[in-house]
């Protein structure tokens, strides 16, 4: 009887490990002709994901305008709009399909916008804000170089 318990435990461990790997680490992807990984999403997930990226782009534009006009309030507001406050709205199905690297880059980008907003309010240094924005953009560029959605 004890042997059966260990066999069942081992089988469940293998199944659980496979599911953890699939839904936390690898996501649902396939290799594209251009060498990037395609994240396979349904229409609603793709719409959500692309809206998030467009939100980042709008924020970058508003932050750049704020830097140009030395408007820290505009910078902070734009950055907060794409910070971590709305992460609970991300569909769980989408989280299961994204590779771990994409999840990490996305979360770090949201957090970086939160930090940029805070620093714009507290420091008021547009050169420092520009440096932070360049760091964020390097993460965006890296993600776009490695992944696309379909």
C-alpha cells in the first residue's frame, strides 16, 4: 500500500511539474520566421496585450513632452497611468500564455514607471527622468526583439 502511495505521489509530481513549467516558465509560444517567439493569444488577450503596449507608448510620448516643457506633474501623471495600479486587470489566461521572461519584463516596466513617477514628484530633475525613460525603453526594445503576439 505504501508503494502505491509513492507511485501516485511521483506521478502527480511529474504532472504538476510539467504544468508549472508550461504555464509559468515557457508560456504558449512558437518560433516565427524572423527568429522571434510568437506568443499565441486569443483575440481578447491579444487586444488587451496590445492596448497595454500602446499605453506604454502614449505614456512615453507624454513623458517626453513633460521633459521638454519641464512639467513634472505631467510626467508623474503619465507614468502613474501605466504603473502597477491596474495589474489586477490582467486576464489570468494571458498570464498562463506568456513566457516567464515576458512576465518579468512587463512587471519591471510597470514598476519602473511607478518609480519614474515618484522620482519626478520628489526630485523634479528632468535629466534624471530622461535617464529613467531610456532604461524603460531598453526593456521595451529587448522585448520587441525577442517576442511578438499572434
